[in-house]
C-alpha cells in the first residue's frame, strides 16, 4: 500500500425507482487515512449501496465521493484507486490463483513476470505462498476469500472496500480472517471501508462504526459508545438491545412502569424510551435494597455459557426487562427477582414514530426510520 | 458411475454410431451385392470416384461456408443474446420470436422468395448464401448466448473494474473467457448450419457454389455408385464430429 487515502462521502443519495423511498438518503461519512470504518446495518439498509457508489459501480442520484479532497463524480471505477472484496470471492475461474492476484498489475500493463512475482508476495501476505499454480476453483471458501483479499491488496488501492467479505465463512474461519485483516492493517496501513450486518465483526475490525438503517445514517462513533448510548431504537435493536420501556423524561429522570429512574446525562424533557443492555442488568434477590425494580422470570433463553432471562415487571400489560446471567448461573421461570439497572447503563432514545408521513407500518420497529435519526443522547 | 448410467451411455453411443457402420463398409466396398452380409471385394474405388467428382474442393467450400456463417452469426447472436438477457428490450418476446422465425418457416419457401429479392438487388450469389445462412444460424446462437448471459455473473466484471480494468478490458479479460464454452457451442452450431445446408445453397447459390451436401445429393440421386456416396457422406460427418470433440474439450476446461 503506497499511500492510503482519505475518503469522504458527502450527502450520498441513491433513488433506484422514482417514487420509491431512496436506497440511501443523504449519507455523509468521513474515513480518515489509514483507518477502518464499518458501516453497520441490517440487510436492505442500503449499506451495499454505499460501497457501490463509493467504488463507482453505481452513480448517486445526489451527493459526491471525495478522495483526498478530489471529487470523484464521473470518474470510472478503474480510475478511483479503490479495490473491492465482495461477499462472494469472485475469483476469475479461468485464471490460476497467481494470475488472479496479478490481475490488477496485468490490466495496468505491468509485464507478466513482474506482476507474477508481486502476486507471490501478496499471496505470502495472506499465508497462501505456494498456492499460486493452483486453479482458482480448487480452493476452499476461506482460501478463496484470502486470495480475493490478496488480489485487492495487490491493486495497491488508496481505499480498500469490503462488502461483508467474511459473512459466508463459518465462525472459526471468520475469526481467522479477522486476525488476518487486523495483521494486514498493522503492516500495510490501508484505509478500509467495511460493510457488515454483524456488530461483532464491526467491533473486531473497525475503529469507528456508522449505523445505517432504512437508507439513513443513524449514528457514528466508537462501538462502545453506541452500545451504551444508542441514538435511536434502530441502533439499539441492531446492536442486540431488547429492553425498551416507554415513559417520560423530566429533569433528568425517566418515569415509567419501572418507576422513576435517574439518568446519567442530560436528556431533554418529553416522551422517551428507556433502553438498557442485558449485559448491564444485574439480577439479585427480590428483597435486595439495591434493586431498582422487582419482577418475575417469565422466560429463559440459553446462549452458550450465559443465559438470558426475561423478567416481567408489573405494569400495564407487563413490562419485559432482559438480563444476562453470570456464567453458569441458572434461574427457573416463575422465580421472583430484583433487578439492578446501573445508572451509567440507562439510555433514553426518542420513541418510535408510529404515524410517519411516508406510510411506515404503524407499530413496527422500522417506523422509527420515518421520523429521522434521533439526536438525543443521555 | 452407476451401472444404469453406463448402459444408457453405451446405448446412446450405439444409437449414434451404428448408422455409420454400413457407411464405413460401403465406403470400402468395391463390390457388395444383395445376399452377402459383408462386401465381396474391398477397395478404394469409392474414394477415387469421390475425389474425381470433386469432393476435395467441395469440402473446402463447405468449410469456408461453415466458418463464414460461424464468424458472422456468433458475435451477432452473442450481442442479441446479451441484450435480451441483460437489458429490458421493449417487446423482448416479439424480438425473440422474430429471431426464431427462420426455424419455423419452411426453408424452401423462404429461400425461393428471398432468391428473387437477392437477384433483384444484384447481390452476388455466394454473398446471398452467406447472408441467408447467417440469418438461419442466428436463432441457435441467440438462444444459446441468451441463456449463457442470463447465467453469467456480472459481479466478475465489477470486481475487474474495481481492480483497475477498463470496461473493454473487463469484457476481453473476464467476460469473454468466462463465456468461452458457450461461444464455442454457438459457433459450432452456426458452423453446422453452413456446413450442412442444402436448400439455400442450391436455390440461392444457383449451382455456382458446389458444396459437399450438393455433391452428396447429386451422387445419391443416381444408382450404382453407393461406395462414392458413402465416402462423400462420411466426409460430411467426420469434420463436425472432430469439431464437436474440440468444443467439448473447451467446455470441459471452462467447467474444470
């Protein structure tokens, strides 16, 4: 990687069919040189559109892509200095592994010999030295994706675009690829724009995360911040948050069937939904004076070593609060418990707008999209 | 391979090859009269007669005709197939029906009608044959290439573009190599249309373009020279067979 570029996406909008909601709506994002930014979103959120527009494979309806301050509007994909790795490896089946990696050099007119020598170096970088002579189709899924990565890196892109490149791999291989990419980042310092639906992958690879939902940017920041202070219900849900308690905020206190709970930071007065991550909730005895609320375990969900319990707190219709138990802890359904909701773990997001003008289905989680991204933070 | 599959393959091979056995026997028979199971006298009289009748130049003409038709109809079919598979062609069904119409209409009627037109336009006879046979080959190449493009993953070309290939390079370095087996198949079919045509060559060519099928037909219309007919027929069958094996090998390499 000769020089990593600074990427800026400005107000990117893509309308596929006139009259339909845009696939991407006013998306702005900075990817500093040498950093890795993950665009995190569920399928259909427009995250692949972000990469296609950045790579020049598709043209935005509005907005622009800038690389090191240069506007790339109208620049064809091959002259953008970017290389993309897709979820499918897309190795050229008529070429050997080595010639796949040498492809970028060859189409730029580098002599075959030199291109092949450099290809060997990049194959070495992804720990596939000696695989050059094999036909591309003889590799396993993990090896294919390594070659795809080597091929993209051999193009010496100023920005490396990764479109869910490890999603099709099994857990162990994925972890291996994460280590490999982390290692490559240390050695080559590329600028990486990664798209994924998996918060764990974003956490493993990216410096910062941009959450996309319904074509709109919901929130950017460190994943840690997003976990503790999601800006919207969509972000909270995407990151695995399940507890959502509607109520009202007044003078920094959230009032709901759970009672009056002081919040850690300033939140404007008005209706708000309290979200608390299950890992932060501590389960104690029902009589524990430290408990913020008491309720009954109604469901236990096994999740590896740790179980997730749903505790129903009395209220209109019953208010479910989810809590993760300690490793090896067990609680049967029907057991009354007390719950500690640490102040720092309490976050309030704007309520879902159920009567969005765009005709969002009332009462569904997606309805919050119509109301725009919340900027309210505890 | 299971036993059933083996038997089926053997039966298929027999079905295709058995009709050639009498041909081969006749080609090498100087005398073979009714009750005898095998020829009474072996020899090369049939071969000599065939060469005397002009089998050499006729094969050459047939080869050129097949190649010209393949060279014209394959890229045209590829372009039409690509358009039909990738873009929203207005009334695509009607376009496809028009392209397929040479298969539906009786070739004799079409050739006769167009012969008059070509004569009035003063198109030289061989050029008329090339043109008409290219049109006759288009349905095969178009349908085959349409299926190939429909199954083709454009992701490969997009990947090539992000790696620095121009649109043209993406076509020549990625798209065409990936479609090589289909292109070879389409070219083979188009070659066959030119190689084996009788009606158009006879009517439009006006007897100027004596190809192998014309020679076979004229030899077969008289009696007493079965050996010569057999040699001519074999020389019409063998080149496509060799080509088929070659195309099959290309296809195999593409799938390997």
